[in-house]
């Protein structure tokens, strides 16, 4: 079953199809044919290839006269899967035959080992021909550390954080990506944050938690609010249990439990009061829609009763809590708790 991380990467290219040819030219130095439009056309592929040979996404590039100039088959690959060496050539052959245009496979592989495996030529038999997948992996995705650059290329900054978040410059790369999320709507920002967070190993998660808390203490709000709330919700409890003892070389030493509790409660109280003041029905609808989109992207299926409960909710704080609960949740029960 596809994971949230897999679906988030697929959705990134589905919602921004022009990203694929731009990265092909920018990072892989491919001479992409001149084109005026890029469109998602995976439904056509579904009619030709059985379910077991279904690609993640297929894009068409058309020129100004609406003529097809190239097709791109996009595959998100997080693990080595020997079967892909047989299905990827099938994708190229079927799409090329149907579209009557050049066709390539573009593999998005955040892991360096998987990326190296995916980039290997696929021999079609007796060395008489091969398919050479193009791969977006850590070797070609740049480390974006400047928040200004991240804001200009937010999706690339997210890919950078996923590919390099655990490296020597990982914390700086993640910081730049998270700062750029502030320009997105809440639904997209939270999905991208979960994608980045799930890819971080524990030492980098702890370093990020410490940095967010330090910024809160110093009054520097440099991260989107939901990032700070996630850390508050899950990590202050861990701090009281001693999980963060000694972290940040003693910068948090001497902080009293009462101060942390007061900070969190005061912040949440102010947030609730600010949201409730001047609340309109349109805002409620927007929050319900955001929650439903996040649930769909996380692959969480709702019953009719659960969906009706969301639609009937008229409490802003409750909807906000449910939206936050989507991060890390596996079932609707966890979200609506």
C-alpha cells in the first residue's frame, strides 16, 4: 500500500506538472523539447497497462500547436524493487506506441542507494537495446540552504530536505525548506512537512525540535505555526520524561516545568481566542475542506458517520486539533480523538 511519503511526492508532480521538465533541464541537463503546456494524462495509461503495471504518473508535453513533443513517466521509488526493471521498459514502450512521441522514465528516489540502483541501464536482451531511467536523487538534487532560494523553488527545497535532511548540512537544509512552507496553504504545507519529518532520523529530529523550542523561547517565530505546535504537542511531554535531557548543550537547562506549561497554555489560549474572534462560516468550511484533503492524502478512509461528524463540527479549535492529529495518524479514530 502506498505510504504518505510516496503519495506526497506523486502529488507534488501531479499538482505541478511543469516541475518535471524544469528539473530534467536544470538538474539532469536533458534537452527537453520546446513546449507550451504540460498535462497529467495517467488515465490513458491505465487503459493500456494492467493494474500490476500501472505507473505513478504520466505527463504530456505539447508545443504551441498542441502537438505532442514528449511524454514523461514518473515513478516514485523509496526502496529497491527488482520488478521495476521489467515494468519500466513496459511503460516506455506502451506510452511511446500510444502517444507516438519520445518517452522517458523519470524516477524520484530520495535514498542514495535506491537512486544508484534505479539509474542502472536496463538491458532488453542480449545487449541489443536498453532503457536508461533518469533519476532525481541526492546526487543531483542540490542542497538548498538559503531561505530566499527555497521560497523561489519550494518544491525543489522540499526534495532537497528529503534527500539531504540527514546529511552534514541537514539542519540548515530543513530550516530553509520549512521556512518556505509558510507561503503555502495549510493543507500543502502540512503534507510537505510530514514528508520531510518522516524522512529524518532521530538525531536530526531532536536537533530540529531543539531549534524550534529555542526560537519559541527567544520569541523568533521563523517556522510555520503548525511546526511549532507539533513540537509543543509531542515533545514537551518528552522533555518532562527526560527524553531531551542534555540536548542543545545545556541551552534548555534550568527551564522549569511550570514555565513550559505556561508558555504552551498561553500560546494555545491566545490562538483559540484569536481564531474564535470574528469566526465566520466560510472559515469553518475552509478548515473542514483542509481536514478532508489531508485525510485523503494520508490514505485514511472515513466512514459515513465520521465524514458527517466532520461536516457537522462548528468548533474552530476542534477542527484545528483534528487537522494537527492527521500528522502521524494511521486511522480516522486517531484523527478524531
